[in-house]
């Protein structure tokens, strides 16, 4: 089975990065995946991940691959 480990402070770093740019990078996506699979994250971290995913669904945050080059 694949072992995925979340780096300490990764969720906060992703939140700051997205707040600055309104984009999720591929690395951010992998960090969110690790957070979702990590059963030991705090409730606050879980809410932050949920909030980021809702922003993506609502179009307030885009994936970096969808970022316009123009």
C-alpha cells in the first residue's frame, strides 16, 4: 500500500500560497491529497482543507494547470 505523509505545517503553507495567488499548484494538490488521507490531522486542519476544496468547486481558486497564459 502507498504510504503518504503530510509535512508538518503543509496545510498552513498551502493556505498562505492560495491566499496570495488564488491558484493551487500541483504540489499543493498533492499536499491536500496527503491531508485527506491523513487521519491524524486536527479538526482545524480538516476544516481548512474543506474550505480550500469548496473554493475550487466555486471557482474562486483555480488549479495552476488551468491558469491562463495570456
